[in-house]
């Protein structure tokens, strides 16, 4: 019995000592190495990636085509795996090996292949070509890239997305945008590129202010709805824009709108909604040590020189140390700084953009219709913008050789109370001179009238009656409205003459009316040249623009061999442009006494009517 037990123990010990070395041997890491060479001339292939995908291990080849990597011991279980080599421009290759505990050597030969680049871009005259075959400088921005951010002006959404393009805003919401491609070509002339929508040149005419003053009404390109754009191609060089002639000397921006897809007769619905908030990004830095006045002295009496330097608007007055001084808000007020008085003038703006579109079609017919609405509350008080746009386009494949396309869009753009620009009209002009002790909240009550604090009885309540109007009064009592109605339309037909050669005939029109109705209340003294002795003034403006373009083009492309291809395009076009402007304005509006048969006790019957009453139709 004892012998039997001893024998069993010896057998177990022998089995244990036999298994342990085998397990230890199986858990050793394994090195996989080899060389990758070309199947054409057996030369080394560097930067190829050799890996075992299922074990997530691998490594690259060096300059001599050799590679080496280690399989961890925990992954070595005597199994069979595939070692795979890959490199761009070469065929991939795999070898099956068994991980048994010995080092693995796996050599590969891979064959180079021609890389096929099928990305396409839109070039001149709406011609679509493979990007690899375009020999001119251009860059394309897709709809997703364009609509990462929202702006009142479509061009501002290109900022930072295109190399070699400089985009500068006007500094006011809804203002025009300056875009220059590859630097300015003219010192005194126009450096703006040409804009083409669905093969038809359109106007980017705008009405901007100048450094002295005025109003920036934006540029016409802002009428387009970014949600309706499929892509924008920027043709940067003169060769890229050669098909458009001298008008394209500064480059061309080719815009392609979204078309209906072929979805087997079904209808696809797209809904886009964006809400954003706006604040001025940068304001000037102000000192807060000294207040309004001159030579360290100030005392407010009437804001026109009746006090001690109260006619002055600069902050060269007493030190802001809390002393009591007569100010526009009342006698013996604490002389302290209001560091945020300029910032508190601005509101938080809001932009709400909504677009809904329906599209669909079959192999023969496709169509898309969309409706967009933008509503903007500006960060300048009493300033709003709104835009309503609609787009309808369709395509019909009449036969295997003939295809027709048509596009029609309408836009209604309205802006209320745009802020002025430049030194004389700009809101910031007053804030450059603004007294650092001025309480902005007190100025909101401008309707109290100037007589409240000793100023002129026919003026609004203000901090200075010598140089400035109350900034809130300027935005609320001088109504300004501008509207633009625009129609864009085009019709085209493409016919395949022979395989590889097609002819396209296209005609399109860009028509818009732009109207400005601007009215100035009496006692405007800041930048508008309104005679304070009269009852205000007005400016009426009516612009009309019509541009019709027709063209015929023939394009061809043929592969001469596996390595060479030839493409050509020839075109002729006719363009007619008409633009008219009808401005009317006055800076001295006079009114006559109202004739009446009422009783003489009606004291208001014979009073001259203020301009604000005339606007209300009374």
C-alpha cells in the first residue's frame, strides 16, 4: 500500500516537471521579421505596414524594406495567423504562419498599381472634371464645410476655409464683405472676384459707407441661402478663369446649388435650424482715471459751454476720485468712472435660421424645392434683419443624349435701422470721445428732453449738446429701412454630339431692386448734415439692376492611352447689363401750417407738424 502511494507520487511529480517546461516554452514572445520588395524590380519597399490584424501587432518597413515586430507571449497559443503587408500605391499581400514558439520569417513581394483619384470639382462654365486632371489653381468647399458656422453674409462663412483668400468684414452686422483672391491686382480699381451661380454670372453690387461716414447696406451675394449651396469652387488663377474673360481678372467663385437626387420616385425631406447669439468681439480699451472736461476741470450747466468745460467731450477733466460735481444727471453727483458704459450700450444679438427642402426624382426626372427664413436681432439697439428665400430647380433627361436643367430662386431681404459707419455716422465714433463718467443707463431715458438738465428744449436728453446726439435717440428716432427683392433664373440644355463630346446652351438672368427709405428727425447734429433750423430730412433711394447672360459651350474629353488623356472646351457668350439708380434727398425739410376751420381754442391746429407726425400719416 505504501509502495503504491509512493509510485503515484513519483508519477505526478514526473508529469508536473514535464508540463512546466512545455508551458514555459509556449509563453515566450515571438519575433516576426522579414523584407518587403517590389514585384517589378525586387527593390526594397520602405514605409509599408506589416501587421497581424487579429492580434493587433505590427510595424513599418525601413529604407531597406526590412521589418521586425514582437508578438507578446500572452498571444502565443500555437495558432495560425495571417501576416499582411499594405502600402498606398501597391497591392496588398498576406502569408499564413503558425505561432509555435519559434521566430517567424516572412518575406513579401508587392506589385505597384496606379492610384485612381475620382474626386471631381466644378470649373469654368460649370464644367465638372476630375480633380486630378485640372491643371489650374482652385479649391472647392462643400456644403458641410461651408455651413459649420452661420453668418448674414455668405462670404464670411468662407473665412479660414480657403488658402490664398483674404476676407475682411465691415465691422457692422449685415455689412458688406471684402474678398480678395491671391492679393490685390489694382490699387484704385475693383479687386472683387466674379460670382457665378449654376453657370450664370450674378451681381455682387453693394452700397457701402466710407471712412467719413454713411451706411453699409451689404453686398448682393448675401441674398443666397447657404443651405441651398452644394459646393463653392474658388478659381484662383487667371488661367482658371480664362473662360469668363476680363471680368474674371480677380478670380471666380463658382457656386453650385443643390439638386434633386434620384431616389426611385420617393421624396426626401431636409430640415435645418440654427440658433446663435452675437456680441461685439472686440471693443476699445478705455482709461478710467479721468473724466470729461479739459485742463482738469468740469462742471455741467447746459452741455454747450455754459458751465466749466461742459461743451467738451474728451476725458481730460478732473480725476475720477468720487468728489461731488454737477453732471448731466443732476447737481453734486459722485465723480466716478463707469468702466462698462460702452459695453452696456450693446445688446446680445440673436440669429435664427430655418430651411426646409423637399427633393426627389427618378432616373429621368429630379427636382428640389426649398424655403428659407433668417431672422436676426442685431446687437445694436433697435436693429433687425430678415431674409426670406425660395429655390426651385429641376432636371429632365429627355433622351440618352439630351438633358435639360432649370433653376429659379427668389429672395426678399429687409433690414431696419442699420448702424452708421465711418467717423461721422458710426456708433463707435461717439464712444471714442465718450466721457468715462457718463452713465449709459441714464441715456436710455432720452425722451425726457434736453430741458430736463438745462439743455436745449428742442433736443433729446443727452450728456453733451455740442457735438453729439444721444446714441439711443439716434437708433430709435431716425428710422432707416432698406429692402432688396431679387430673382435668379437659368435654363440649360446639354446634348451629347458624339461619345466624349457634348454641347451646352444656357441662358440666365439676375434681376433685383434695392430701396432705401431713411428719415432724420429734427435736431440731428451728428454726421447727417441735417439743418437744425428745419424739421429734419430724408433720403430715398431706388436701385435697379438687370443682368442677362447667354452662352454656348462645347466640351470634349478622350483617353489617348492608359497614361494620357486630352480635354478641351470652347465657348462663346453674350452678356447685357443694365443698372439704374434714382436717389432723392433733402437735409432741410420744411412744413406749412395746417389749414383748419376748428375753433381757435385748438392750440395745436396751427402748430407746425414735426417730421415724426408726418411719418405716422397725421
